[in-house]
C-alpha cells in the first residue's frame, strides 16, 4: 500500500461515531470487528489511517475495511414526506488479539 500524505485535521473528521446495534455487537464479539459511521466522501485508506491514529496508544492494526453506503429512509412529518440523509458505514477488522476500547473515545477525539 502506498503512503499518502493525508491532512491530520481531515483524519480527525472522518470517523463520526461508533455504530452500536445488535449486529455490531455480535460482529465485535465473534469476528473482532467494529462498525463506525464515517464521512460520506472518505476512502478506505483514510478510514484506516484515522482508526490507527485515534487508537495509537493501543497500537491497533487494521487488517480489512468494508464500506457500505446506507440510503436514507423515507419518513412522514405530519402530512409532509421527507427523507433522512444518506450515510456511510465502515466495518473495521483488527488483528486477532486486538480490541478497540470505546470507554475513552470522546477523550481521544477531544485531545487531538
């Protein structure tokens, strides 16, 4: 993989939030994976470097990334119809014995 010169500020804006659901918890326990909401124009290389930057104290190494574009749902607001925004989901796979610690995720983002 070639090294790209990616802006440090951009990397901190790519990862929006961890995505917590029943399926995400199952993937985390069984396959050592985590799911994140990411910026809709982020590339896989940017997502990988952002994850490794945010968890560099734990020395997390990302092995695989899968991205999914999620379409917004159609919703009704009284008699009007509207759409929720489209968003992008990233499934991150880490090495076998590595686990992402979300307890101080907010502190990581604020400190950077």
